[in-house]
C-alpha cells in the first residue's frame, strides 16, 4: 500500500518505520528541514512508564483554578479568549474524578509499557545510538508529606506491573551518588529501575536515516496546507510544493493535527501545552547526575544525556506561541543549582520551548476515522517519546487489519 504520513516528529517517524517494516511504500511530509525539529526536539528524554499518571485528577481543578491567580512556574493558565482552550479545559475537568483518573492512568500505563517493549525491539533491530541511559528514573520528594502521598499514588502503577524501590536519603545516594549535595533537601524517593532515557531528537533522526535506507521517502521543507476529500475518502494532500496522493494517509501532526481534523469534521481534542528546556554541557562530571530524575515538588525533570544535562519544566496554556524569555527557565535553573551545584555549564546552555500535544485524558488518538483511508496518530501529550513506538505499532497493526498486541481501550480515534 502507498501510505502518506503527515509529520516527521517522533510519532510520524516511528509510524513510518513500522509501516515500512510491514512492506508499505511510505512517504513522510514535514515543513521542517529534518525530523524531530518541533516538540520532539528538546523533551526531557524520559521513557517513563513509571510516570504514566494522567494529569486530570481530583486535585487538578484546584491547581488549575489557583494558577489563574498565581504566577506559578509549574502550571500557567491565563484567561484568554480561546474557545479551543476552554472547550479542552471543560473536557479535562470532566476527567478529574477519581474513577476517570484511575481508568485513564491504566490506559496510559498499558500503552507506555508496550511502547517501551517496541522501543527495545527497534533498538535491537537498528543499533541506533541516542545517549541511552538504562539506570532507571528517580522521583524525588522534598518533604515527608509529599513523599507519603507519592508512595500511595504509585500503587496504581505497581498494580499495573511497574517496579518501584522506596528509598530514604542513604538509598538515594546509592542509586545516584551525585545527589550527595542534596542532603537535607530531599526527604525520600521512588526509584523506577525499569524506566530509562535517551535523546529523542537523535533517535528520531537516526531512525529516519534507517527508514530512508529502507526506501521511505521524506519530503522536508514542505508545508501541508489542506486535505482533499472525495466522499468518504481522502483524495489528496495539498502542500506548498504540490499535491501528494496515496492509498492511505496517517495524520501525525502533534499539536497541529486539530487544524486539519476540525475541517474534516473529526473530533480531536488536542491542545498545545507549552514546556521549557535548558540543555547544557557537563562542567563537573562528579557533580552531574548519573540517573535521570524528577523533582516532584517543583515539577522539574533533569536528564543526563551523554556529555550534556537537560532540565525541563512548566505546563503553560498559551496557544501556539513557542517563544521564550530568560525568566521562563528560573525554576529549572534553581533546581539544577540546588541539587547538582556546579554540574552544568550555564554559560554554554541552549534554551528551548515546545508544545505538548495534550488530550484531556492524557491518552492519544490512534486509528481509523470516518474517512476510510485516513488514520490518526496524535495526542501523545507529555509522554510522546515514551508512547510513540507502541502507538506506531498499534497503528500499523490496525492498518494491516491485525489485532493490536494490547487492549486499545481509551486510545482509539473513534
Ligand atoms: C518540555 C517537554 C518535556 C517533555 N518530556 C518528555 C519526556 O521526558 N518523555 C516523553 O515521553 N515525552 C516528553 N515530552 C512530550 C514529547 O516531546 C511529545 O509528546 C512528542 O514529541 C510529540 O511528538 P509528535 O511527533 O506528536 O509531535 P511533533 O514532534 O511536534 O511533530 C509534529 C510534526 O508535524 C509537523 N507539522 C505540523 N504542522 C505541519 C504542516 N502544516 N505542514 C507540515 N508539517 C507540519 C511539525 O513540523 C512536526 O515535525 C515532553 C514535551 C515537552 C514540551
């Protein structure tokens, strides 16, 4: 089959890889000059089934409400006249019951676990190098109260098959001796030993090269401007470089998918949630983290990536704006200096912002639509690097008419 994949982020490229493996003739279209150049560029790099919690939870409405009045660094929501945002927020609030939160978390966890397995298969097949770190992830808590809540909260993931080690400070510095400077600042931690990390941008570009060698065509620097229909089928994709046709079209446009789905009458509740990242070279190897982690109180993630450290933070509802200013990185910088003083070279740091393609439930929309030859693979949200490999395989199986290897409850497009 001739399949056109719209978008060369990590979701589009992993999809192209799985489709090519199944013997399809694949063309990928993206406006960027290379793969993973938008949200998949600067994420925290965590492959973290151990962090599959959905954002919509009974606590979330209070947090959202407070963020309207406080200039919070972790979550920023402002009163804007954006009907898409408010419609998304209403759907999000409907998912904030304990029952919905538990069901959405289980659906997310199932996809994340499967996705990590597919990632391992892909790494074994391709031998891609991407600053992989398989020492697990540390979830750090600064006080007894948040630590106890974290241990309680983790049970749902443990029941779903994730392993966690509950650590006091002595245990933490055994896992990562670089945290020795955090004595007196961290009360306890959970260590998810099976979680891992790696550079999503490096991986995706290497996988795009593998795809190219296997005959996949990439049309970069090509902006998609419209999708043509003929009855219940997609008849073509309009771009600024001309019309592209195929037997089947897969929409993997991340936060931008709703621009096209809306015109086609397809309900795709994806809204961009902005996040920020600093990447800096390691200055002092001894002081630098060996194991990635999340400061659960400040909601800042830190990830060792080869000879670099990446710090990420903030969930901000600000439409499609990807600009940033120095103050956006204050909390991430403070956490870096607080936990790993002197480890990174801020004078040579690079700064970035990207848009998480979030659904209210936190689960993506994968699969067929009301158009017989149009499939979605979008909405992987704050865990798109983790979920991409499994999402791609699930979609490829659906296109092949096979039953996906996992229960797809909560992750389908219809
Ligand atoms: C700060 C931050 C930290 C994160 N940390 C993690 C993490 O640790 N682990 C994790 O699993 N996930 C993480 N994520 C989430 C993850 O990065 C995203 O879910 C993932 O990158 C989404 O991939 P995507 O392919 O759907 O979207 P994108 O990477 O945005 O790809 C969409 C592609 O579509 C193209 N496109 C859009 N419109 C058009 C058009 N009109 N014409 C042509 N091309 C178009 C874009 O150029 C882009 O390449 C993080 C995100 C952020 C912002």
